[in-house]
C-alpha cells in the first residue's frame, strides 16, 4: 500500500468517491476518461461494462491501477502527451480531485485543448469554505493541492474557459466539496 492509498483510507475518500459517482452515474456516457485517476480508485465504482480509461502522469499509480482493476484501461501521461486516437471517442470526462492541483492558467490551457469541445465533464474538488478552515488546512497539508478555491471562484474560472457549468448537490459534505457538471462550448 502506498502513501496515496493510506491517505485515501485515512480521509475515507472512497465514501466520497462512491457518492460522487452515484450522483453522476446516470449522466455518464461511455467511453469515460478519468483525468488524474491516481490509483484508479474511481474504477472500483464503474461497471465492468463501462468503457473506462484512467490517465495519470504518475507511473507507480498507473501500475497500481492496472493491477487493481485489470478490466479497465489505464494510460500513463499528461493530457498534452496523449496521442491515442481511441480517446477521440470519449464522451464523458471525470476530474476527481484534480482542479485544486492546477493553477488558473493550467486549467485554462487544459480547456483550450480542442479535445474538450462538446464533451461533458464532471468534477469534484475541495473548496474553500469559511465555515471549515480546519478541513481546508488538513487537505492542504496531506494532499498538497495548492489551489483550493471557493465554489464561486471555481465556477467563474470554468466559465472563463467557455464552459457551461452547473452544480450538483452533494449532501452531507457541507460546503467542503463541490460537484460540477459542465461542457466546453464548441
């Protein structure tokens, strides 16, 4: 078990991951690309019939994902480095805990890629909440995400990338996480 897995276990992120995927499951269209998939833990909640592709730039996490979820596909690399023609067929994108690791400029560069045009994306990220400063400090300490934004700042940033964005309610997690559904306009 690696540090990433231990952190997920300690923070009980699989409960949150499962809740997130349950919320978006009826809207997911196959094939699904999970950008920044880490150890591939979202694959645990995907039906084997779903064409799921996980992408991460961390070799050891991708190797772990391939061993843990052999019925799904995992690719090592950043989004910019992917040249796989089959990815053009991707219908839905998942960003689970990714945006708080990217600066505003990195997110804008990501969404400028023509690949995103017309595809539906779903994201779940921690968000800065004045009522939960201790939670945000814990996430920052362990997770090393340097860009935890407020919910409104995240939505505004994605809209500046020519995306339509809607929030999906996530009960029980107060204002500490936000689920967004969107699509980059063509």
